[in-house]
């Protein structure tokens, strides 16, 4: 008496396999790819698993070379709990990672133009999550952002639940800023600290950033500090603003 199951396998398996296997293999491979992509995504976002609470934010703006980075560093040294996130530094770090995004960022920086708003905003959000995950910090100096209406809108889209305390505007005459940038250019290694790109950065500032500063001014959000002084003197005025928080 032949074993029915064996007979069944012997007789029908080839036909069954031919129609079933390619299909199931496809499903299997598709699932494996999705699982791998998902895992990569969750690894990438691991620092963002922790939900960010409402943060205190100060936007720090001013022309190129106004001293935004310097003053932010002084604030983090003297004011407890404040962290410094420089949009420019985050973009330069992302550029280092290369790829298509790195190229796009590099082209914008080397041309004195603004990087697409969503890219910058996403990097800032990631930076805030990282600081919070590491130290629990919820006070952020956002240096060099928002620089345009598009930047401000991108912030509003995803980050509007944070409290923007004020916009610190470092007010400095153009000739002073140019002098500082050219001096910095001798050692900074930055491909935008040369006269040709500096000119374009000033154009971008006048065209895109000045209107957004005016817009915040109309809402009573801007605190101006004269930045045409030594860094400690400028900081004395900056510090007074943080005392009120
Ligand atoms: N940048 C940008 N969006 C930002 C901040 C910077 O696109 O929100 C780009 C832009 O090309 C700018 C460059 O990064 O010219 C350098 O910015 P950074 O803030 O480092 O320069 P700074 O104004 O402090 O001299
Ligand atoms: Mg800077």
C-alpha cells in the first residue's frame, strides 16, 4: 500500500513548488528588506525615541561675523542649563557625511545661499533630541536660525510647541563683520570665509534674514544688542537678557 502522503509529495510537489516557491520567496525577501529598513530607521532615530518636552528657545541672529557663535559659547559657560546648537555647525557636520545631501549642503554653503529649510530644521530637531537624551537639557540657543521666512515656517510646522523666549539680534556694522570674517578666514578653513562668498552671504542676509528679523520685531520678540565691542562687553549686555528669564 503506497504511503499517500509520500505519493502526494512525489507526484505533486514539483508542480506545487513551481507555482508556490517563487511567490513565497518574493514575499519573504520583501519582508526581510522591510524589516531591515525599519531596523535601520529605528537605529537612526534611537536618540529621538524619548519624546522631547516643551523647551525654552532663544534664536540668535545677526549678520555673518556678528559673533553669534562666540556669544552662544559664553552663554553656555555662564548660564546654567543652556545648550548651544549652531545651524551652520550642524550643516557642516552633515556635509561631512557626504552623499547627495552632503553635496547639496556644500553647494549652498559655498555659494552663500541657504540650505533647504526642512534639512536645517530636521538637523536642529535631531540635535535637540540628542542633548535632551544625553543631559536632560531643555534650554536651547539656536544659533543662526531661522534665516528666512521658509526657515521660520519649517520651524512652525514641526517645532511650534517649544517656547521661543526671544530673538537675540547681534547688531554690528558691516565693515566690522567683514573684518572679523576675513581674519577668521585665515585659520577657520571654512570655504565661505573669503571675500567672494562673504559678499553673497551679506546679500542673503539682507534679502532673506533682515525681513524675518523685522517680522519678529513686529511681534515684540527681538532684543537687540550692540555687537561692535569686545566679546566680554557684548556678553555683559547679553547676560542681562538671560537674567530676566
Ligand atoms: N546656513 C543655512 N541655514 C542656516 C544656517 C546656516 O543655510 O540656518 C548655511 C548658509 O549657507 C550660511 C552657512 O551655512 O552661509 C554658514 O552659516 P554660519 O551660521 O556658520 O555662519 P555665520 O553666519 O555664523 O558666519
Ligand atoms: Mg557661526
